[in-house]
C-alpha cells in the first residue's frame, strides 16, 4: 500500500458538498500553473517545458517507480493528515489527477474548509502506480501550501476578532490565485481584496 507523506490526507472522490472555487483573476491561468508544476516535477525528462503550455503534459513517471514496479501495476493511495488544521486544495488536486491520468479514481471524505485532526485518512486514490506517484507529489505540494495558508489565516483572523485582517499582495510568484484561494475562500475570510 502506498502512503504519501503529507500534511493532509484527502479521499479522492469529492462528495456532493459545495466546492470552493478559486477566485477569478483576469490574467491568471490555473491550467498553465498546473502544467508548469507537473513539467518541473519531472525535471530534465522533458526537453522544453514551454511546449507544455500549449499541449497536454506528457506522462513521464518517477525514475524509482519505473525501476521498482511494473508499468501496469494498479495501487491504492491514501492521504493522511500529519497535523491538525484546515484542509485546502481538493478541487485543485482533482484537476491535477485528471491532467496526469483521467482514469485515476479519487474519493474525498472531507471538503475544502473542513477542520481535520492529525492522523485522519481523508482520501484515497486508485489507478496506475506510476501515474499516482506522478500526480501526488504535485498535489501534495499545492495542498500542503494551501492548507497551511488556510489554517494560519483562520487562526490569525480568530485571534484578531473583532478586528479584520486584510491580505497583502506579497504572495509567491505565480501562486497569487492559489494563495488567495486558500486564505480568503477556504479559511472563510471574505473581506480580502479581490482586485489584485
């Protein structure tokens, strides 16, 4: 059984609950960010990452996975929380899994914005081992970042109440939309500036 190390552990098929969508932004293309993250993850196995912006990301697997498991091996992966906090990034994770391999099956027992406790198994996925490993590293990078932002934002907002905390434009390059999604939409802070 494959158990990825992560801050979070989502079950991979989202329930009929409300999905928290990213804030809109006129110049931000989430698909491009996902494709760049996937191409960066495979390193020098992709000759020209710029080509990826116009095409589907090629399925290139993890070198260790390719050396240790058959190409057609099916596995089940579980997502586990490593800390208490607010889960964030499930819709983004689903988009990444779908980009890598639309046949991967994912189920989620939690939704964005839910408070989770350390040790909770909150998701699972099933499919080809190579593709799960390929997707899960990028998924975990985004979800850990977003969950950390959502958890800390909510804690600061609760501590400051009744005062309001306003966001800064000091986000990581290329990740402004993802950071604002986690801080404002998921942490429940609806008074962040939307114009930037």
